[in-house]
C-alpha cells in the first residue's frame, strides 16, 4: 500500500513513547504503520528499512524514490546479497 493510500485510511503509528531507532526500523516484528511512518518522516532511518525482511515491495519502492542518507548503499548491499 502506498503512502497516499495509507493516509486515506487514516493509519497512524503508535503514540509515544515509541522511540524510532535503527533497531525499530530493521525489526521484522515492527508494525507496518510504524515502518511507513519511518519512511515518510525519518529519512535518517530509511536505510535501515531496506534491511527489514518484512518490508513490503511498496515500502521499498517508496524508499528508493525518496532516498535519504545511506539508501543507495543499502540497496547496493541488498541487491548484491540477492545475486550471491
């Protein structure tokens, strides 16, 4: 589901005190709404979403389009791991 569709559904991340960290972004047990929130509002954590095995293709596509620190390198590592 893309970001605009999520907004229409009114999905929101959990209320604080959830602290957004690389561990939260890369944890496959993190709720999808939280992952989307990170993708949309925490560019410094987007590279960690790429390492999350539960990240959907739509989420990864969004991250690839908006970019952020370390995103290009994160995708390089992901694609290299799929080749070998």
